[in-house]
C-alpha cells in the first residue's frame, strides 16, 4: 500500500451559497502536507508531491471507496454532520 493518506468527504458549500443544492458529491483528496518551497527567482511556490492538489469527485460514497480500494490507497472517511434547518417566517418579526 502507498504511504499517502487520503480523505473521503463531502465538501462544504461555499459562502456564496444559501441553499444546499449540488452538495451531494463526495470528494477524494490527498491529506498529506508535504514540504513546499519558494523559488527565489520567479517567486512561485512548489511542492515535492505532484498529487498535492489532486481532488476527485464521485456521486456516491460507495463509488469513492471502491475507487480508493481498487487503487490500494489508504483512506479515511469523514462523515458529514446533518444540518439542522430552522424554518423562519418573516411574519414572526412583527408578532410580540
């Protein structure tokens, strides 16, 4: 097995979204933070790990796990917490 650790999780919605649409995808991403270096001539940041920014998206958790197992990757599943939806009514602002 490879020594890299991968995470399988559902990414959070962006701050620009108010709804929960399109948040069902599962993400497989590399969790190892390797050394980065800064090139003094061009001032860009590099890494010794080419898979550092590799992110794969899957429709289901099972397909992400199946892919990781087929590639013999060490992975950890991070379960998402269910969001508690509080229904609010505009009319409640005026009731005392």
